[in-house]
C-alpha cells in the first residue's frame, strides 16, 4: 500500500506540471518497472540467500552502488577413503578508492564441518580462532572500529555460511580460505561427492508456527541481486585428488566437463576449468565400487585430545529384492510452487510419471500437489487400477508452477492418512516428496515430521540443479527414509528406478552396536535401517575403546551379527571431527522440537562445548581472525556495495510462477496507469473548456 501511495503522489506532482498526455510516458514505465521487478524477486524468498557465493562491500556514506567482481574461486578436494578434506579459497577485489568491509554468503554441503579460517590481504596472513558467536562478533566489531584487518565466519544454516571481512584497502585483493571436512556418499556401488556452487531462493512460510522453532538464524538482511544472463560472474576452479582405497574403473563428473589423470588403479586426479562452465549448478563427481555378497563393515580409528574415536561404515550387499517386496500404500507429494518453474517441474513430472508406471496391482496410491495451497487427487489411497493410473497421469501432465511453497499443509495431508497408525495388514506406508526444498522454515517442518510420522517412511527426491540438500537429507533422515537428487532430465528414469529398488525393503533393520569401554558415546544414538545401496555410518567416542565391536541386526527375517576388530583398524585423521559433527547434528535435531527453554539452553551449551573442543563452526560458534596491527587511518571510514550472484541453472522467473506477494507490484502499476488515463482525460477536458472561455 505504501508503494501505491508513493506512486500516486509522484504521478500527481508531475501532472500538475505537465497536464498533457505525456503523463502516459510516466505511467507506462512505472508499470513496466513493476513487471520487471516480478522477474527478479520471488516474494517469500528469504533475503540475502539468493544465488551462488556473493560479496557485498559496505559503504557508510550512502554512495552509489559499484560492482565488485569476484576474481577467482579455487577449490582443492582431497578424498581418502570415506572422508573428503576441502580447501576453498575465494579471491575478491576492492576496485574503489575507499576502505571497505566485505560481506559474502555462500553454500557448502549440509554435512560440512568447517574448522579452519585464513585471511590473506596482500602479504598478511591471519589465522582464525573458534569462539562463541556473541564473543566472536564483539571481537570482530572492535577490530573493525579500530581499523584492523578482521574476518568473521558464521553459519546461518548447515549448508549456508557468511563471511565478514573488515578494512579491505582501496585497490587491493583479499583472499579468504576456508577448510572443511565431509563424508563421501555411497549408493549401491556408486560413490559420490558434491560441491554446491549455487543456492535456490528460499520461500518463507506466511504463518510459521513458533519463532522458537527457527533455531537456524536468518541470513544477511540485504536482498542480493541475481544475474539472469549466462555470464560467468563467479568463476570456480576445482581440483580433486581421489584415493579411494580400492581399484577404480572410471571417475565421472555428472554435470560439468573435467580433465582427468589416472595416477594408478585407485588414484585419480580431476580438474574443472573455470572457463568451461558457469558456477550455477552443483558440481558432482562419482566413481564405481565393487558389489558385495554380504554386509561388510569397515572401521577407522583416531586418538585425539586424550580420547579414542572410531568410525564404522556398514556396506549393504547387492541382493535381489523382488522376493522380499511388500504391498505398499504410497503417497506422492509434488511441489508446484514458483521456484519449481521450468526445467525443475519438467523433471518432477517425468519422475512422477515414471514412479506411477512402476505401481503393481497390490499397491495403493495417492498424489498431493502443493504450492500456496495443497490438495490431493483422491480422498485417500486408491488401488493402482488402470482407471486410477490414467487419472493420475492426466493430473500430473497438467501440473503448472505457480505461487508460494507452503509445505506444512502438504506434510499434514501426506503423513496423517487413515492407516498411519495401523500397519496390521503388513503393508509398507511410504511418502515420496518431490521438491527443490526452497523453503526457510526447516525447523517447523522437521517438527511436523517428528510428530506426524507414525509408521510411515518419508523419502525425498531433490529436483533441479541446486536443491536444498540440507532440508532434503534431514527430512529423509527424520522420516526413516532416504534421499536422491535428480540434477537433469535425462537421468530421471535411471535414478528413479535405482531409488525404488533401494526403498522397496530394508536390507537390515533393528541395528544395534555392542561394545565395551568407558564413557562411550555413539552418534547417531538411534541407528536407522540399512537400505539397499546406501551405507550406514556410525561414529563412536570413548575414553578407552575395546578391542572389538559386535554389530547386530535382522536381515531377511533372521538375526545377523558381525564382530568388528578395532585393534587392527587403520588410523586416519579427521575421525574426531566426524564424531563431533554427527553428535552436534543429533543435539540440534533434539533441540529443534524441544519446547522447554531450560532444556534448549542445556543442549545449546553442549553444542558449544563440543564445537570449541573440536574447533567447529555451528549456529552458536563462529571463526574470527584479527590482525592486531591497525591499517586503516582513523580519519577514513568504511563503505558498501554488492555484486550480482548467479541464478541456479534451469531456474526461470516469470509472472505465473511468482509467489502471491508480488501481485502488489502489479496492482500498483495498474492503479498508476488507470489514474494517469483519468487525469489525461481531465487535462484534455480542462484544456478544451479553457479555450471556449477565451473565445
């Protein structure tokens, strides 16, 4: 409304001076500007979290915005067995003649454990230290005001971080180096690792249940502009050194052209040239392992800080699952919000049609569509008859992207079916969620999953070039299911087929660890089922570990166990970080759904204690680096500016797919246009009457 009033006031002031049909020349550009705004802003998208890595240089004197190019991003990834160590160096420049404060936001994998910060400005190298968030911010602000070089790294979500760098000299370059650790993903005999280079805008729900649920803080307050052209605004070079620990036939980059060198049978090196791509899609590298006849368990150990750590990786066998397949009640949930427009919705429709085609006569199914609202194809799950499947196909083929991403109601519909608390007939109840996960109220949705899951299993299918991996993986984990990412349309059939082969029946269930030791901590505490093609990873901490661990579970209806020796397990760096990351994740999950403030504070303190001991960035701890020598003269101030960020590949912006809030801009444009036409008529009438009076 304020926008409309301002437009009307401006129009009236101008028409008082003009009183001619030139008012149309004013009104029409306003309408065009409103439409142009619709092409850039997804109402409901979370401020400050758009696109790939972005930099803002903050100017205090209100001067005009100046574009600051990102010169280069270099990523070095070293993979040893199940663990990857990543070094990310991003170099920016300050082309202005004023001292600047740099602020940039960037995505990282949701399981990344950030533990090292280094700032390089000229020949100066400043190392970061881990502190509680409040203390780190205070240290940074004091250094900023004192004219000292300083850097602050904060976590806004498990997959979204930001860095502030104070007192960047005029005409100088700055390089911020971050290091983190993550685990390699395995599905079937395929191993993979992904590095995100873009972020899909997040939709903020209209009616969050409780602000306390938003344990993950909002991002920076400034809405960052998105680059809509194909220009390579954030050139990224990636080097990978892969030592798998077993013989490899080949290594593949899923979505980017790379050069490859085979060092030996188990050692490969890859390079992604920044000139061959735009940094607007996740980089994914995959390699092939070997098939297993029975479950296998690999163990790695490390001693750190006077305590012992172990990492267990349980590999599922390759088996024919058809003989164990059960009848299912399956609910497909598909996201048709504005962020799914273009290639994403085409992928989702194709995946859903392929999934429906796999139903057999023993299955029952339903489809739920959601955007700003939610509705289902049937009132309850229906048998997979030819008639019902034909209705479903027609429903799916006519889906269109529009509106916001109100996911909560869709989860309510999917998880609260009539059989959610009754599985006496032995049927599996599965919910498949197809979405890009472009929401900001993850905490609220996790609480819904926790309270409404019942005996269902929730599986998530990430759609698009840069889905919200954090939400998709966490939702599947809390839903006792699994997750798959479909990055391009020609891999839909392959990935959906493999996905269903995995989820038809668990390979092992009721898994437990039996071990002796002092002050033992196992993370995660609740061990999930083991699905075909997807390993189970468990981290252990103790004062003194026993010489062996016994793994027990049920396989094909029978009790299965294996004794795993720890005394012979190879030692490897980073095992303590893997445990700390999993433990912190479990504590934050528990805190998400806890309402007792005293209990929430206790869990917060526990997270901080672990993070400080293992030097990790969390929602409550940050990395801060300060050069003690003042470099900016007291007489000169700090200033501000921003660069555009790359839009995710395949994402489209159009009027039909924009969330409901943007229609205020349309209304304003039309009101201005109608007012201008009315005033033009009055102007003509006034002019004609004046001429008659003069005669």
